């Protein structure tokens, strides 16, 4: 990175459009554009212009007109990169942009690398690293939720919290080190209990941030929900009833469904990959057996298991076997066919054996209880996540740094409890501080910074 170099790139996407922009940034930006731009009003001097649009033409070095343009000048430090920036607003066609850029590049200006404008904004202190990453997230946002998260991050909400936690750690370190330097004085009286309380507070904040990452991921990536149960319980009927169309084949023959059938289905903003599976039972039929093997694999990967029971036949050995297979996972027990019979009490015992999972009585045929089933599914997948508020942590990189800081502080807490000497604890405290610094960039190395900006698009 050579900040004394002036760089340029086309900042708008390739293709046809109303406008296309050539962006130039660096110490020579104004001087270079002055040489290729003729303002319509010849009295205008670009050197005197700031944050104004000037109408005129760009031409090549032989004086041939390239395009009719508006030029915007934004002077350092009040620009995107904090350097002098000039944007040439051309017509949005391939050739005008190509010729304009090529002409600018003949004058000792270098083509910008992907993300280099934003990288300069970061290196010049206009954005921290988390905010710079938010720029890329904002451009790539595909859902309103990810857009909201990117905007909050760009506004510095995450950075603010992380910086506060870093400050807390630093003042803790200072107090501990003062104690080490002046052990006989009263300076920074820091017993292990005070240290543990303060580390505990920081840990709590870190846990909240990590939880918000899990919530955000749920909304972004969704969860796989698997309908499983014995043959003929009504899994396929329930799948169709939830999707509100006849996706899966339903017959009165047990063993109808052979393959795993998946369909995406959104409940309250959470994308569920809903899977109907083959009923679980002992079988001599090789096709059915292969289907059952697939059911088992789907169950292993499931983020939610909807166990389908049959009120008409009651609880059987197959139900108990499935329960032991999925025990410990997020499960909802749906007792189907309640239009035919009242569920026997054994279903409650089955649910109790599944850590008291939610039980919902439904009928895939009449539609009774479906809203309650959806409610139980949502509550089970969102269990423990933050309700309502927009999650703060969107990037896996940030979650990893937070997780590392949390692990280090947990070790500090455990060691303080075991009576370790305080000076040995400062090492982990300092490392936790550095881990947090990777989020905002205060502790990020050149390699990490390069890797982050390499993923940006050209011209940003
Ligand atoms: N009365 C009543 N019948 C139902 C209900 N749900 C399903 N059925 C019937 O039960 C039979 C089996 O339904 P499916 O949905 O194919 O059952 P399944 O669990 O997918 O069965 P397999 O694919 O064989 O494992 C069909 O005849 C359905 O019409 C219900 O809520 N009430
Ligand atoms: Mg089926």
C-alpha cells in the first residue's frame, strides 16, 4: 500500500446503466482530472471546487471528446478515503468508462486493487475494520435482516461495544500491573475477588455478543427441520399441511415415502429446510431400507426434529427407539391424527423421556393444531437466542475473535479461583485484549487486513 500513489477504478458495476463512475483518489486526483476534463463554464477552476458537481466533458490526451460528464470533487479529509477524491460521472456504458479510465491511467495513476478505496479509508482512520467489513456486507446483503445488521455495524454499534470491553480489560490490566510494580503501596488494591468480578462482567458481555451471532445465523442461514416417525404416522401429510401444497405422496400404505424430500419453508422469518423422511421400522425391502438409512443421516444433521406420533395406534416400540436416537437434540413431539383418537398418556411419558420436549396435538387432515406446532417449532429453534433486537455480530471472523477472548477470560477466571499468582494472569488478559482488537483492527496484522480487503469488489 502506497498512500502517496493516486489510484483510480470504475466504481459502478459493469454493464449498461444511466450513469457510470470513475473514481480517483490520492494526492494527485484533482491535478489529473483537471487535465482530462473541460468544464462547460471555462471560468471554473477545479482547484477551487469542493463538494460540488461541475458539468463538462472528458477528453483524451489528443483532445477528442470521450463523454459528457459531471465531476465531483471531495477534498481531504472530507471524503470516503480521507484523501482528495474526484468522481467522474460518465454515461453508464462500457466504452465511455473504459476510455475515461484508460486516459486517467496514462497519467501516472495506478488501477486500484479490489477494496483499496475502503482500505485507504481504514488506514486513514475514517472507518475501523468492522465498519469497513460492514461496507462489503451492505453491498452483498440479500435479505433485509442482513442489510439491517450491516447498517448497524457500519454505524459503529459493534465497534463501540468491543472498544468499551477493550477499555475495561486495559484498565484491569493497568490495575493488576500497578499492583505488581508497587506491591507494598496501596496503589490499585486488586484482590482476586475484584479481578474475578470484573472479568465476569466482561465475559457476560462477550456471551451476549456470541449469542447474537447464533441468532443472526439462524435468520440468515435457517435450520434443517426433519419430520420423523414410524410408518403411516402421517409425516408426509403433515409436511403437505405445513407447506400448504401437496409436495409429498400420501397413501394409506405404510412405507410410502422412500427418499428424503426437502422443501424450504419460512416461519416468522426463519428459513426452515423441512424434510419428510421414510418411516422408521425393520424391513426386508432393500429400497425401503435404503430410505431408512437416509432418514438416519438426515436426523444426524437436523437442527430440529419433529417427531410424529400416531394417536390412533398409540406409542409403539418404534417411537421409543426413535426417541432414544434423537434424545438430547431439539425435538418437538407432534401427536398426529387426533381427529381419530385421544392420545394415550404414554405420549406424555415419551415426551418426558425427551427432556420434557414440547408436545402438540395435531391433525394433518383437519388442520387442527398446526399453528401450535409452528409456534413450538419456532420456540424450540430460537430457544436461548435474543428475541426481537437486531443481532450485533454477523461475521464468523468476529465471532471467532470473541470466542477466543471468552476462552482466555474463562481461563483467567478459573486460575484466579485456583489461586494463581496475579502476574501470570496478565498474559491471558493481554491476549484477550488483542483478540478483541482484531475486530476493530487495532490489533490486526497486515496479512489479516490484506485478506479482508481482497474480498471486496473493484472500485469500492
Ligand atoms: N384421520 C387422519 N388420517 C391421517 C392424518 N394424517 C395422515 N393420515 C392418513 O394416514 C395415512 C398415512 O399418511 P402419510 O402421510 O402417508 O404417512 P407417513 O408417515 O408419511 O407414512 P410413510 O411415508 O409410509 O412413512 C394416509 O392414509 C393419510 O391420509 C390425520 O391427521 N388424520
Ligand atoms: Mg410418508
